[in-house]
């Protein structure tokens, strides 16, 4: 598999969506922003901290593992 360089992505105009499991009282909250060639993830309590970025393939693989109970 060829590595994808995701360095230097501009997240300033990203549209962030908070996890539906985060609830209204704070706590462990993550936000996701789909970008043209990546998926960005950040901690909603610290939105100015660096975000993690994944290729769409990496994100799909992660979600598939979560849904299958791999991390339970």
C-alpha cells in the first residue's frame, strides 16, 4: 500500500461534527471533519490542539473494526 502524505492539510475551514455519543454535558468528546483527501479527528474540549488525520481508507478500516467489536 502506498503511503499518503497528509502533512500540511488546511483545517481552518473544516466543518467539524461532534460525536452523537458525546452528550450535552461535555466529557469524552470527539469531532470529525471530512476533507477532500482525509478525515480529521480532534478533541472537542481542545479544538486548537493538533488534529489526527487519516486517509479515507484508514478511517473506513478503523470504523469497520469498531463496529465489529474489535476494541470491546
